[in-house]
C-alpha cells in the first residue's frame, strides 16, 4: 500500500524546490527528496545488544544556468532551508564553467509508465518482536556445534522509505519501498585459531526472508567449514568464484563500461562496443521491471525510463551503461542508468553448484575476497582470497592467506561456465563463475 | 566567543533550544540501571569542487544537522536520532531508547561541568577561507601546470573538498563539551597514454585546516607532479612477482600496514568481545623489539586528529605496542568500562545518526636506527613497495591485505624494475614479528585516509619509517 497522502506532500516540497530554483534564476532544475524510517536490533550471546531507531531525510537540488551547473543538499525541510539550498546551488552555478554536455535529459526519454513493481511491503514489527527473531537466529547458530565459540550477533533490520524526483520539464514522481533483512555472524575456534563467517537474507517483503533459524544454521556451517584453513603454495590453477563473490567480478565489468569511465578514458574496455569481451555462451541483460526485486525501478536517477535490454549477447558487448551526461560526452543516447544498473542478470548454464565443482575438478573455490586490488584503467587484478582447495570435484580443505591475480580482460574471456546457483541478494544476479586459470600466490 | 558558546549559538539557538533543555532530555533517559547516556549534537557544512576535461564542471554544497540520544545499560545500547533539533522530538527519541534499561528513576545530574580542552587545530571555516573564484582559480592552475608536465597526459581530474563541522556532547555525568572541526582534502588524478597503453596516477593531501594549507609551498601543484610521476612509472611496469618474499615498505602512507595488520585488531570492542586475533594478548610479544606503535589523536592539524572524541573525551597518544610488547587497546567509554579501563579518547562516530565505537586516529610506528638506503642494500631479492591503495582486515582470523600501487623489484641490494600493482596478504599477529629493520625516516601520510568499519567512515592518518619485513605474500601474476 502506497501512502499517497504523504507522497503528495513530498511531491509538493519537490515542486517548491523547482519553483524556487526558477525564481532564483535557474534556466532548468532537477530536485529530489528521500525519507527513510527504520529499526535495527542486534542480539549477541543470548541478550539484546542494541536497539537503533533510524529516521533520515534529505533533499537535493541541481540547477542549471544555461550550461553551468550547481548542486546543493540539506536534511532541513523548512521553507527557509529550501530557499537557502536553492541559493547555494545557484551560487555554485554562477562560478562553475560552461559545459556543453550539461543539462536535463531530453524530454522524450523521461519515463511515462509507472508500473507497480511490488517493492513496498511494510513490516509492522515492534522492537520486542524483532529482538525475539534475532535471538532465535543467533541461538540456532550457537547451538549448532561445540566449536562455535563466540558470536558477533544476529541483526534484524526493517526499513521503509519514500523517494520523490522532479525536474523542470514537468517530471514529478514518487514512491514508497521497503527493505528488510536478517543477518548472523558467528565465530568458531579450533586449536586456538578463530574463524568467522556470516549469512544474511534480504527482501522487499519480510515474508520472503529465509527463516531466522536457517540463517543462523548457515552462518554457523560456513564458519565451521573454515576452521583449520591453511595457505597454498604459489601456483596457477582454475578458479571457481562462488555466486556471492562472482557478482563482484561482473561489477568490475559494469564499472568498465560505465559512461564516466569511458569518457575519462579510464577503462580497460575502451572502444569495446560490438567486440567479443566474454565467451560466446554468455549473455548479460538488465531486467528493471522484475516484481519485488531489489534493483527494480521504472525510472533512473534522472527520471529517464529504464528498459529491459541486453548488455552482452553471445559474448559481444551490445551497449554501455550511460546517464544523459556521459551519453552526450560520448555522442550517444542515455541508457537509463543514471545511478547504476537495474537487476543485471547473467544467464545461467545447466550446472548447479556441485556440477560446477565437478567441472572445476582440481583447483581453487573462492568464497571471500579482500581489499580492492583492481586497476580499472588496465584491468590488472590482484585480491586477497579465502575459500577451499578442490580435487576431483570434491572439497579437500579450507584455504586462506592467498591472493588470486590476473587481468580482467583475460579473466572474462577465459570464463568456462556460469552456474545456476544464482545469488538473488545482489543487484547483479549471477551464479558461480568458473575461470580457466589464474595466478595464486601463497606461502 | 569560546568554542562551547559558538557551538551552542549555532546548534541550539536557531531551534529555540537552551542548555536547560539538554537537562530535560537527559532527565527523561535516566533510570536506575543506566550506566551511561549522552546526547550528541552536530552541524556540518560540506562543499566539493571538481575540475575535469579542463573545466570546473561541478560544485556541490550540503548542510546537515541533527542530534543522537543514547542510553547504555551493561552491554546494551538504545539509540535514536533526529535531524530536527527540537525539544519535543528529542524527548520522544529519549523515551524510545530508555526502554533498553530496566525501569526505576534515579536523581539526575544537571550539566555542571562545561569543559574546554586545548585544541589541536584552529576553529576555522575552510569554506570561507577562500572566495569561490579563488577556489576555482586554484583548481585551474593545478590543471594547467600539471598538463605542462608531460605530453602523454590525456586527462587531469582535480577535486577540492572542505568540511566545517561543529559538535557538542552532553554526558549524564554532567559534562558538556564542544569542538569545531575543519577538514580539507585535495586530489589530483592523471591519465597518461603511450602507444595505446594507459595508466593513471593519483596524489592528494589534506588536513584539519583551511584551504591555505594547499597554497603553502605550492602543495597543490606538487600533488600534480607526484600523480604524473606515478603514472609514468606504472607505464613502464612489468608483471609483479607472486609468492612469499622479503618486502621493504617505504615511509609514510605504507603505514596502512599498521592500520590493517594490527590497528583494527587492537580496537576495544573486538577485544572485549573476544573476537579479535589479538584478544587476551596484552603483555605478550606481538612484534619484533624494533617496533613501537602508537595511536595519537593529538598531532596538530592532522587529518586523524581530534581535540575531543565523539563521546567528549580528550584524545591521547596511546602506546599500542612498545618494543614488540602489546601494551593496550584503543577504547571508547562503553568498552573501556566493561574492560575496567578508561576510555583512551578513541570513541568516534561518522555522524549524529551513527553509534560511536572504538576507532583509530593517527596510527604510526616510531623511527628506528637503520639508514633507509642500508635497508634496501640488505635485500638480495625482494620487493620495494612505495605507494599503496586501500586495505582490509578480517580481525578474527587476523588475515589482512593492502594493495601496492607503486612497487619495484629489489635485486642484489638495488631497486631495479617497476612492477604492476599487487595485493600483499599477511597475518596480523605474525607480520610485525618479521620486521628486521626499521628506518630513521618516520613520515606521516599526506592526509588522505578514510577508514570504514561497520558501514561508518571516519578520517584517519597513518605513518611509519622504511621497514624491512622478512617474508610476506605478494600477489602478482609472475609465478
């Protein structure tokens, strides 16, 4: 249920910002506003640890004086503050340089259809009930095995937000959405060495969350599997990225084909449009209108209509990830990605996780990565890793204190297969990804 | 006007609040089982200017204010905040958080200690320290001078950021303290192209000061020179080696080693909970005796420095490791109380909308006795790492990474070829035991560090002299 009365009140505020901008000399303007309320409770060692009540609001305006741009924001919604915020943005626009590419999106690109994306499911939960869920989750983890020796706790989070966007071309839209999660992180100990791992579930709808006890049990199982980890000798071998870390690999690809990286020439995939960047069996596409999905939106950060589209077909790059500004800089049209991609989906093969392990045969399964270690200009890649050594398709023992390295351009071309064990918790939806060979550094 | 009155004037007065209203809010939070309670007021102004493609294409400005109320009872914390600094709103928030403690009213202590502390930076407003035209002229000058340095330059991006923040902390012990915190940051990134190959270089700096900091000795132009130098070096770089080897770390920013390998692991919360690889190790040897490491929030003007932390406690120069022996942890009020020690002034929060926790300030290793050149000469075969990007640590297993952005091979005691960036990985409780030489050249970083913990970002500093580590894993591709 959308709270239309509240949305209309906030739409009026955004309209006030736009009107004030025109009054103060802006030739065009864009304004946005968000309001978010939530509750977060954490239980640790069988007791409540924190109860946090969240309540955030922010409004921002971007004004154009001809081809000069200025932005300003505040968390004070009073009429005085709105005037001052617009004044600050207009003042900046008086000092910034003329930029031929600056400005609002073209009118005909703006969204006109606003389908219900089923992303608003308020969870009417009291702090005391949230505590009970967190306690149940942590208890399930702690009671699983004697080697679970300590806990970082279990957390229940529930948030509901409203966001409104408007511009001086007449676009004015707003909507309500929710996001709920349960997470748990526990510590195991063996021979004086500790390991921790975690699990979480997140959804627009609390009913769709994994059960508290399942989350706790998974967190504990993951921790237990890591006990007794050892390093590997330095070598080259095939590497299987589990689904939760594979999303990051695809995230680097999105960064490399994003407009701002391209027009700054700071991308390892410059001029790659219509060329083979992935193996022929791979398809990557955007699905902005999926019901209840975390990355769904009918319009982007500028009000431009989002669209379902292929980004990679048969391994060939079909399109970039552009806002109207970066599109103009590149002499192209916006792809409706101001603010990022929407439910970017890597099509899966036939293999489930076990079949992926069999296909890996002997090599490294990576389940966690550490540090940044990605050079976006050259594609050089070197990150800390932990996971499991696999032989003949069977997990042998946990490994840690190693790095995995390569160059992303080669890594993408050397993808052998994509599993159907998709992690739906991310805006990038992919299964595990097997790469033919990478460099492992260890002891 | 002294700092406390300046801050009261700009945070309370516009909303019709007075000091006695703070007593009212505190009063409504306190009960018999409350161990600690505070109200944190904050107002901040932020601006940023970005030059790209030869033009100052955008600027942004932001004003935020709000207050957070917190009640602590044993290990339990109740927390709420509001961006409206109004008595009725904050009373409601106080009522909510009080539920964490059991009922029963105690006599409440009125604010009776309005404390002032010697400040480690001036109460200046960076945003007003230069006219907007002058800020733009500075960015343009850096762009023009940097582009003159090398014909292979494709793009120059220059950014300038300033923050003027006022905070005030009222504690249930009756104290009220305030701080005015300026913070500036400038950064230059260049992209070079040669024969179709591209590389980038980046350099920046900052301080708790106004923008005059960047004009002093033309620091701003030096960032451009350094960014170009790094990009040129990386254009020549060959594949980095892979495997365990002797590594020499340069002075200054490579001190990110200390931040990741031991700093986080020595934060009080993890040790109170027993989740750190360093838990229970006070008094034990965790480093070679050449190593003395401190966390010092009192360095004048430094990015990580604070006059008072976000719980109103004055910062200190805290010895973490002395001649290899673990001396103590960094504490905030809650974890210090539960561990039976005092806060070391390390209770920090990103904003009024976040809970405080133990965080680092400026973490560095004291200088040793070795000539830095001697340290390089002592290595037959290894890696010299001069500049780094970010890092990360798993405090429970102790494993940490930090990624070199400028590194060279050492062959027969000489620095030879530049190698591509690579991630270094090690074990926190072990790595400093392998430090076999410590240079005389202690340097602190240029003022660019931002540390993330549990989703909260705070500015920090790091530093160290040149160090030799006898064995750490280098994550190159050259097996």
